[in-house]
C-alpha cells in the first residue's frame, strides 16, 4: 500500500515560505521565491481564491504580484493590508478586489452560456501558473499596491524572521537575526519601540493586549514582555531532557483556538487538540522537505462555508513549492441527552436487580 498523501491545493513556480488566509473573501495568500540569486527562479506573492467545487475545497490563481529580486519569507495580515518580510525589510502591501471592466466581458458571459462552465479549481491554476499572467480568474481582478517599506533588521547577515500586527492593527512588530524587537506604527512605519529581546535570532513573536508581547528565540528562551520590560521567561533546558545529538525542532506552528497545527523540519504535518495535545491527524513527510508555514482556515467570514463537512482545514507550504490541504473530519460525539438517558437506565436496572436479588429491599 502506498503512502497516504494530502491533496495538493496549489504548486507555485518558486519555493514557498509563508501563507495567510483572509476569511472575509476566502483568499489564500502564499509567498516565497528564489531571492536575488540569478537562478531564473521568480519571487512573488500569489493570491488564490478558495471555493467549494463538487463538495471539495479548491483554489484558483487570482493574482500574481511580482516582488522583483526579493523573496518573501514571512507574512502578517490585517484586513486588506499585508506585511511582507523581504530580506532585512518589511514591505506593506494593500490589495483590493474589483470587477474587470473590459469590452468583451459580456461576450465571455454569452460564450459560457453556450458551452460547459469552466471550473476554476486547483487543476486550472496549475495549468495557467506558468504563463506569468497576473490575473487568472474571469470577471474578477485584484489590485495590489506597494505602500511603505522599512529596514527592520541590522545584524551582520540581516534578515527579518517574523512579523505580526497587534489586535487593532495600529502597530506592527518585527524580529530578526540581530535579536532586537522593533515596533512600528501602521501605515507610516514610524518606529515607536526597540529593545534587545534575545541573544541571537528571534524565531517568533506575537503582540497581545495591554502592551504585552511574547517572543521566542534561538537561545532556547521564550519571554513575556510589558513593552520593553521582561515580565517572565522560560529556559527550555530546565524543563526538558538534554537535547539529542541530532537536532529536531518544529519549523512552524499555528493555532485556531481549538486546534494546534504543526509542521516539522522533516516535512511532516500534524493537528492536535490545543488543551490536551491529543493528536487527531498526522501525515509523515507530507512534503518530504522542511515545512515553512502552516495556517488554519478561519471559522469566521466565509470560512465555515468553505470547510463544508469538515471540522478544520490546515494549509501547509514548503520549499518544494507545494501548498497542501489537510482536512479534519467532524468528530462524532455522544449527545448529552443520550448520556443522561443511559445513566437513568443503568440506575433503574440496578434497582430492579437489587429488588430481585433481595426481595423487600425497597
């Protein structure tokens, strides 16, 4: 029997490093590239339209945004604003869907009425992605505009490793190889805070309410901050056995509140229950190479409709240029009323047995 494989939702013409899902419009945004090296590998941000076709979740390429010589390594999303980590800089992008205003729009509609409807699924995207066309979906186009850009890392080999918005999308935090956290106003990208958070690279960070922040670094520390003041920290080696000779670490992690999605350096993908860490889904070496990012389908907006008969959907991307779909079927549970009915039945049965065994017991 062959190895179980996840559905391949999309394959880009370059390595993929980041993805985000915009729930109100059902857009899946993937990004990556070959960098500045003259290898012929492009750099870009691809906008995919998610939809249900024949009961299956599918994606079609809606717009391809060229990032020239810079590969996008990380993304953060706030409404229709993207923060893209490109080399040592953060580039803000704004995207707006709009109807095409072309003279042959009506002719295209007439031809569709006369012939079979062309389905815009993952297969259609795969067929057209090599053409270099910016817009692949008829009747809809996406306008993408470069906004402000700022250098966010100043190490010897500067690289922005992570980026995120705060809860009201007024601030943006970045971390990189120099170990500094920098916070910027949106959309002006004026710096409002800067402090040294880790010795070495910052791997991940998130902004919380009340000026709180959590950071994780390659120094095996996770820290909670109140602005630039350390509130508490965690040293992983104090709570775990010594690290093995062969390094093994999770490459990407995301959560939907109920579930925890994980991607590993060996290409495996898993879904766990957040509070208990019970594993519900595991696909060994789904990508066969390092998983660079994972993201759940949000349950708000049109996300619930796109999930269909599934409880959760996890997207994963990797250096193999593939975007895969990992579906978690709805788990069957026993209704509370049925449990109560069974308990009542057991109690009545126990009473009858006691009455039969010991006459006059009651």
